[in-house]
C-alpha cells in the first residue's frame, strides 16, 4: 500500500514485521522477504517522495525456527508534535 499512496498528509507509516528476512547472509544470497518489492522493505526506515515507512524485524520467526544476522526487535518510536501545519 505504501508504494501506491499519494496523500502528502501521511508522512509516517508504521508497518508490521518481515522477520528481516530471518536468515541474512549478504555474501551468499539476498534475504528472502515475502514482498513484491524484494528486500527494499526488509527492515528499518525507507523514504519515498517525502514520506517514510518503518518496518520492524519483529520478535519471532517462522519455520525453520532460526535467525541469522537478523536480530529480533521490539521498536519503541516516540512521536512528537511537529512545528507548523500538517
């Protein structure tokens, strides 16, 4: 949905987790992320046309129950009032 949005008021998006690819061996292969956009939204902040999205790596894992180079995370995001009009 983030790729298709064009509302300038939606400046920050918070997304569910992708497990960060769960197993990430950059010298061997790209992380496997179930997304039409590949690893672009694997984890962290991504900016597009003045809007940002944050994708968490989450806490758990899927089968097999293994994580490698994708530390689990429980992000804490502090929102502050912006100065100026939205």
